[in-house]
C-alpha cells in the first residue's frame, strides 16, 4: 500500500477516534424519567386529539456560547441548536428532530448532539424516537392532514433564553412592532405564520399556558438548583459588600459578585446586575452601573446567576462608607422587620392577601414604636404598608417566572420572592430587601438565610477584605508631551 494512502487512512482513523472521545456534554441534574414525566403531563393536558410541537433555540450568531431555550430544556435537557420536539397525544409518543452532524463546526467548537446520535439521545432524554429535522414535515405535519385532523399545540409566547424573562421579552417585542422600519415578528410568531401558510387546515392552540402551569410548582431537583443559585447569589453579594468603598465604580462591585458566580460554575447571569449607588437605586432596573460610589450613600445590589438553567433573586443595600448613619439604620431595620413579618405567616394553604394583612398588622405596631429621622421617612413607611407588591413573583428558570402568586393559596413547592420596599420621593431614595423563598407545609425556607441582613451583620462583612483589593489594575495613561 502506498505510504500516502497509509497516512490518509491513519488520519481518518485518528479523526474518528478523536470524535468518539469528544462526546457532547449532557446535563446531570435531572434523570430521563423526570423529563418523561413532564412530557406526559403535557400530553395529558393537550388530550388524545392534540400534537404539541416546540422549537429549540437557533444557533448563535457570534462568539457566544449556545444556550437552549427554557421551554425546550424543561422537556428534554438537550442542548443542541435547531432541534424540534413533537409530543403526539394520539400515540403518546415523543420524537426529537435533530440536525445532521456538522463535522466542520464540531472541529472548531466541539461535539454536538446530532441525528446520528439516536441511541444515546434516546437513552439520555427518554424520548421514543430521534429523526433528522428534514423529516419533520413528512412525519408530523403531513400526517396531520388526514382526517380526523388533530389540534396542533405550539407556544404563542416568545421562548426564554439567557438573562430573559417573558415580561421583558414581550416589552422588547412591543418596541420592535412599534418601529416603522422594523416590525419583525418573534421566532415563535414566524413559526406560527409558516404553519398558517403551509397547513391552513390545522387548528392551532397555545401551548404556553400549559407549560407555565407545569413550571409553577417545582420538583425536588428543581428546588435544589434554585437553592444553589440563591446561595451563590448571596455569596456574590457578600463579595460585593467587601469590595465597596467610596470611589469604587458600581460595575466593580457587580464584577466582584460575577467573579464569584463564574468561579462556582455558573456560566451565565440570571439577569443584568443592578448596582445602583445613591439616587441611581431609585430606578428599579438600573443596570448601567457606571458611576463612582460616594461616601454617605447607600448601594443597592440585585443580582443572581443562571446556574444550569435556574436562578434566584436576591437584593441587599449597604452603606458605601461601611457604616450606616442613624437614619439609614432605622430604615434598614424597618424593612427587615417587614420581611420577617411576611416570613412568619407564609405557608401552604394560606392566601397571599391573608399574609399581607397579618404582616401589615404587625408592622403597624412597629411603625408606632419607630422614631424616624424626619417626616418624609415616616410617611414613606406608612405608605409602604398599603402597597401589595412586597410579595412579588415566581422564580425558577427565569428571575420573573411566568404566573402570579395572587388569587390562590400558596402551595408546597412554590418558589417566589419576598421583597419589602419603600420609596422616599423627596430624597429619591429607594429602600428594599429581597429574598427567594420556598413554600413548605409549615412555613418557608429562605434560601439566603445566611446572607447578612441586619445593619450590624452588613457592617461586619464590609470590614473583611474582598477580591477587588487583589485585582490587577491598568496603569494610568501617561500624559502626552505638548
């Protein structure tokens, strides 16, 4: 055999072995049985005459790491672009449609799950079949055209991705729609349009409410991930406290927290950090984080990681100088007392309005016994007792998970935020404290119970050295000669 042919054969064998050693990663947080149970509940909801179809996320359009959509990940755990999932309520079968292997892309970015990995994907996800994506129309849509035609269920709402929540995505889409030189539909709306154009005889129904209902109550494994993400958020905030000093930029404190997230395995952020010093905190979702911190001000930080598709929602405020003024200490203690009042009354079976009323009664006594720095502060404290939004929103795969906590009793396995807040308009001062809690049979579990909350705890933490003290800094630019 010619030497050239032998070398070529050796290269082919080496490439094959290299590919075999580069098995694509797959999550280890959930067994295939849990994904199968979720899919079964979807098929129960759509009925024996329904077929549900979900799109996965497209490939990335730059130098970013691919992240699957929350909805697709919730039902499969599979991270690969341009995938489709079909849940057939008639046959009770589940099929994944995947793209064929792209060897050029894998050589540069690593192995990815493809249609050729049928046996492995079935074993890992628990689906019944894996097919190439180009067979989706023939095996699924064309088969629907024969009577009796099934109802086709697809998500009408845009899918959630990295650092996204449904409410924020819908707000963005409204802006795009209002732009006379844009107006592009979401990917999900485009998919719906294609279905209407290509298969007008099929009745389309919204799968989004079904998925939202399933996600509202968390499994034990989901709770474990949210707990870890919340603990990691708390560790990040502690690191930010240690790095806070007059003259430090807001973004530096956020960087200290994010370093903690990354060092503990969080690849993404749950949402952009809110690190507002002084009156910047007045803006609820301030995230420019460009200003230098000033002595005498308070810094508000609201930040949490995306830890393997789950996040938390944690907020603290602390004095830039490291010591609370008497006025700041009074406000912080009042907020803390309100938070603890909510904690006393939340448990499974209790209505949110009842919790709100009982906590308000407790705080009326605290208000009467508190001496505030001025009348503006007292009036703001009185006003916060009439505000309903201190019991906030679900937390899970997004920081603002779909659904509402109002109008129904709390349930075991529900995860949401307790977020007492106060506005002092005369000083453009916003004061708050936020924790993510799990509803249990007899009460709650506060995932960040360890996190500094009292003024004394916060001041003690700020005396410790943090990672910012050890960061290498760019040299100052020398002045140019005239």
